[in-house]
C-alpha cells in the first residue's frame, strides 16, 4: 500500500515528499499492540460486542478521515492513517 500512497502524495499533495519519509506511516501503525491491550481491557469491562463496535468505529473513522487528509496535508494524513 505504501508505494501507491507515495505516488499519490507526490503527484497530488506535495512533490517534495519522498518514499523515505513515508516510512513514518508504518511507525504510527506500530501502536497496534497497544490498541490490543486497550481492546482487551474494554472487552472485559464492556463486553466483546461493544468493544468490537468501538474498534470498528475507530478504524472506519481513520480510513474515512484519511480519504480527506491525503490530498491536504502529509502530516494530517499520517495522523489519521495511524488511527487504523
């Protein structure tokens, strides 16, 4: 997915962004294990179904917001795509 995002960002958002700078996106996605811990805590407190709904809502909102931020600002895109 990263090569496609790189070419889109270079063509649409900022031609000065290089592929090496996009490796930060994977770093932001490295927070996934922390989300698993939070999800386990939520499933114990709220139940599995509600924890799954909250997780799906967060992931969907990250993808939805990334649709808008990828054409506006590289750093906003990193933040919203990092929500996934």
